C-alpha cells in the first residue's frame, strides 16, 4: 500500500487552509494593491487565484458550530444571500483601493445606490442631489423614494451655496457624481464633505467615472463612495456589479438590508470582478492617456464646437480636477457643429457616430473596448425637447467612452468620421 503524502492525511489538496490576514496595503502603489489587496497569501487548494464558491448554502459540522457562529460571529458563510467567500475577497480589495473600512458588493451600481439609500432613509427625511446625475438615479428618487415619504431636491451642479441652502432639518443625504455624466463637471469634494460635516448630513459621491485610481473621496471626509463596478473596476464589459465603500459602522445596516432584499452578486461575477481588478491600475493609465489625447484632438477639430473633459485647460472645473485628481479618465463628451458653424441636428450627429469603425455603439463605459453614443438617442429619446434642454442634453452631443486601444488609431478613426460624415 503506498505511503500517504502529508496532505493526504487531511483529505484532498482542496481542503480549505486556515484564514490568513491579507497583505497590508498601506504605502503600496495602486497596481500592487490592485493585484494583492484583500487576498490571503495561501488560498484553498493552494491556487494562486481565489476559487469560485458556487454554493447557495453552507453546512455546519454540528449544532454547537451553529451556536458558535451566531454568538461568536465566526468568519464564515451561512447562506448565499448573506455572502460568499469570493465576494468577501473582492469587498476587501475594493475597500483597500478606496481607503475605506468596509465595502458592500451589489448586483449592479443601481442596486448599490438603492440599497444604501433604503438602509439610511426614513419617511419624512430628504435627499439633495446635484442635478447632473444619472437619469435612473434621478428616476428612483423622484418616482419611488417619494412614494415612501422621502423628499427629493435638485440644485445646480457645483453650486455649493444652493446645496447648503437646500438643506433643512429633514435632510439626511447630499449626493453627487464626480465627475458627472455626461458633462464631466468636477465637484470640489473637500468643500462638499465640509458641508455635510457642518450641517450634520451624510455625504455620498458616485465616483464611477474617476475610480479610486484618480480620486479618493473618503480621504476628503466623504461618508460613502459608490461605484458601478460594471465600468472601470470590472473593465471588460462582461459583468454587472456595484459597490459602496465607507466605514464599517455606517455600512453594517446596508449589508444587513442587502441580505434581506437579496441584491447579491453571483459567485462567477465576483470572480470576474476580482480578475478584472488585477489589471485595474494598468488599464486606468491607458484610459487616462487616451482620454487626454483624444480630447485635445477634438478640441482642435473644426467640426467640434465644445469638448467636455476635465483634463483640458478650457474646462470650467479644470483647476479643481488638477488639484484633486491623479488623472481624468477615459470619458470624453463633445458637441458637433456643421461646416458653417451651426449646431448639428440629431441626424447629422448620428452620421458621425455611424461612421466610426473602432468604437462600438452602445451604453456604458470603462471597458477595454471603446464605446460611442448619442445621449439624446440612447438615454433621453422618450424625453420632450424641453426636458432634454433642462437636463442640458442637446441633440448634437456625443459621448465617447475610450477603451485601451492605441490613441493614434482612435484619433485617426474619429478624424475620418468627422471629415466624411
């Protein structure tokens, strides 16, 4: 009979190893943190990557182990709606990248927003938004939160006096994106956080467009940072996920409500997100470089009336962006004009979009493939002209989400499309 090998005595090599503390990330560069943060050095099965735990339920050895789990809060799973081992790794990694104590992963960015607000808002309280926000975020607050007695107000983006004036004793949250989508206005997050501290209200920044590589809102004193991890964090246009990062105390009710509502992500999506995060910092370097190069090209082109990109000196919030951000991301928005200088109509604008060869036409952003869209058609087609004007979405607006292709190829493609369309 063959002599047993040492690990055979405990069963197959897939037996989970004792939990290890993840690598400390203080002082590490963003790429090192992207690769290693949140992960145990030795993993189940001795693999270099975290395995996918495709389980809906987790068993206990005996009744006493259940009692210990409940009373002593043992770090293990019970049921898939409350968490997954792979999900926990991703949450630790995302918290480390943002410099937060805790991250809570959701099935989508909107799921994260809804979960956060529902966990902290009660009937009779109010929320104040800067008005350049994702139209579905606005729709949730206006059409659904109000049904439960939660008030909703919008004020002009980056008008800090107006935001502070809108705060009442009933205000619970002030909320903004930064940069905003698609106008790419940049919030002075230190000023924004200061309003929240002085007035005793919670602060939330949707930092999807800037990512923790370019901006760290928690360091400025913001309470919560939200990301649609579908975008730059996942990075490959192949998953849906959302995350909220902040203090453990403020996020514990969010995690508990997620367990009740069931807005969890799948084990396979958690794996894809962790895999995407390994190259996050490298991808952001290319997104930042492509964004600035293409924005500068567009600003000089005679068919372009205006470019919205915070890396350009012409952008109204460039000084704030240069002071607070590492880079400016891969999203570029611009307005198209005709040869005679008049604004292009929506059909003329569509011809340019249809003429490009490298970017695909579609919503979303932050993936390795470039995407292009006309916001008036893609997101605001069913809005009236007056409503689109109120949201500052003109017919000649093009939103370009640059991937990681070579900037020279992207510029050549755009130049040809602008010249022939």
